[in-house]
């Protein structure tokens, strides 16, 4: 095949299999993984820059995680406790399973006791890429279960980085201590960000921060570059433009991560032994979900929160491939173990995608199997909220939601309640005197409490595309009989809402045009 055609073959495989995955109602990443395996099995030239782009995608992903990270969260009991307990339990379980398979003669390649222990550690972690993409699609990165999941992932990533640094025998440069200067430097960079124009310049600024003082600087000083990208994002997380900066990186991050998923499949075609081991490792997935669920429950969370964390954290971590690669280089594992880990990782992504595709019914079924506990024993953020007197509920307290809430209160409306799943926003608005509740629109308990107070109006003001339709589905499932007013960003979204019986639909751009026209009329002509 002509080298000039090779990129076209890669692109065709990625597009076709990604589209096939969406037709099967699976996330596109499943198709990207399949494209990697197909390309790896075929006689197609290996494009080295695919792995480079994938590594950049992970770095940018970790930078965006850092932008949303509150470092105080990592010290909380539900985060550090979950991370330590699950790593120990799943590490021992994975080591026992791999050791048992080897003892029974089911092996992918040569293996030493040290290699078995390395596999156990590698398989104890959960996938940062899969979990973060899942939370972003649901807009749950700031929900309680999302904060717990991300905090645990950060702790696991730090543990993985520490292991890889020790295993590689690398000694950090003496200059690594100077990295503490990044904290005061981030203040200066924040002032630079204030002067960076919106649009492509903010995107370039974000990429530069992730890859230069983040990834590259840490790598040059003998530390893991991914950790550097994460910490650089965390240092900028308190900046007012952090959320906008994260949003500006979304598209390019998604494109780079396509290369990451393709590169997983390109690592090598597994043999029969590797396939058998990978299938056996899938047997740990239910145990992984159960372990997270039980640990989070013991730490005082509600049943639903526990189940959501357990389902989200099911997939094996992409860091497992890096840990296994280190063991292969040291001769503790044969190369087919890397192929087995790669296939197990890919299959766990598929299982996780299916389990989390439409989790409402599964969450209800699993929640019903968990014993009740007294409300006063729950975590403070999980305590019941008094909804007495609520008449109008505003879903989404972004700019549109806050403006709606303020106008209703100014017009004398009583019993107005704002709903948002961003804890920091809820806390900030609560201090400002607004009646706001942190809740998830897919929480069955919330709808039961809302039904009990007989609210008469629901305002759907979620800013994320498709989120208002998602809330509308839950309104339709509940016994809510009041009127529904919704904001829509796109014509097809507005048409769907009207078709489903929404009482009033306001197109955001039409509403802006009307407001501008009113302003023009109010100002009048210049004298």
C-alpha cells in the first residue's frame, strides 16, 4: 500500500467503525477501539504519530480534569477512603485471579511472581478517560458522585505515576523541587489569561499550559508528564475563566482522544492464550462495581450515589497498559500479557459503556437491593432537604436559570426553588440568599420528594445541549401534573419539546433578539 494512502485508511476505519458503534447505541469510543484492533491485525503501516497524538489527548484530558478540581476534595474521607480501600481490595482480588489462572495453566506468556503482582496493581485502577467522558456527557462532573469518582481517579493516577517512577528506576532531577514555584507562577499566568481574547487564543493558551509548564516541564525533571498536566490544571482551577477554558479545549481534546483509543488496539493482536486471559479478567468487573458500591456506602453515602459510583468505575484503567509495559520491559511479563491487558481493557470499556448507556432502570433495580439506613447517619451532603412550600422549580442555575429565578421572585412568585448539580454553585447561590438545592435530575428520590409537595410549574433552563429534554423525560415518568416551560437552543430541540407537550418553549436566540429589540425601543432615537 502506498504510504500516502495509509492516513486515509486509518481515517476511514475510524469513521466507519465509530459510526457503526453509534448505530448500535454504543459510545463512539467503542468503534475507535475496534478500529485500532482491525488496523493492528491488518497489513497496514503503523503510524507512529497516532500514539503521540493519543498521549497529547490524555495530557489535555488530565489538564481539563485539573481545571475542575478542588484539591480540598482529595482529602475528604469519601475520596481518600474509597481510593485506598478499593485499591487494596481489587489489587488483592486481581492478583489472586491472575495467580490462580497461571497456577491452572491458563497463561498468556511467560510470567514471574513480580509480574503477577504488577498485574494485580494495574487491574485495581479505573479508567480516567471513560469515567470523565461519561460524567461530561451527563454533565455530572460536579455532582457528588462525580466529585467522588474524579477524586478517586486522581488518587489512583498519582499512585500509578509513583509506581511507574519507582519501577523505571528514574531519579527526579534535583531541580524538581523548584516546581513549587509553579504555584506563584500560576497567579501570573492567571493575569495573562485575563488578557487573552476569547476563541482560538484561549484554546491555544490552554494547550500551551497543559503541554509546556505541565507535561514537558515535569518530563524534563524526571517526573510523569501526565501528572504535570493535571497539577497545572488544578493550579488554574480557581481562575474565573477556568470553566470557559475547559470548554474551549473540548473539541480538540475529543479529537486527540480518538488517537488514544486507536493506539490501544494497535499495540498488538492477542493470541489464543491472551484472549482466554482477557475473557477471564472480565469476571472481575461485577466485583469491581460491587466493591466501589459497598465502600462508598460504608462511608455514609446514599444508596443511589453508591450505585452510580460503582457503575461509573467499572472499566479497567488505561494506566494498566503503561504499568504492564514497564513490567514487560523488565522481563517480569511476556509481550502477550500486554496484548491480554489491552483486550481486557477494551472489553471492559464496552461493558462499562453498555451498563452506563441508560442507567436509570439499572440504578433503580440495584438501589432497591441495598439495605436502608437512618437519614442521620448519612453524609452531610446526602441529608434530606425540606421542600415544603415549593411551587415553581427552576432546573439549571446558569445565567438563564438565575435570571428566571430573579424575575420570578421580583414579580412576587412564592415557593421558587433552583436545582443544580454543581455543589460549589449551589453553595455560592445559597450564601447570596437564593433557595437552591443540589440534586440530579435522574434521582428517583428527588422526584418522589418533589411529587410530595405538589409543585405546579417546572422551568427547564439547563445550559447543556439535550439536558432539558433529559429532564423532560423524568418529568413525564413522574406524577408531575403542573405546567412546563423550557428554553431551547436549537430549532429541532424546540420542535421536539412542543411535540411532547411542553406548555411554553422559548428559543434562547429568539429570546435574545426580542430582548435587544425591547432595549432599542426603550433607548429610543438619539436627539
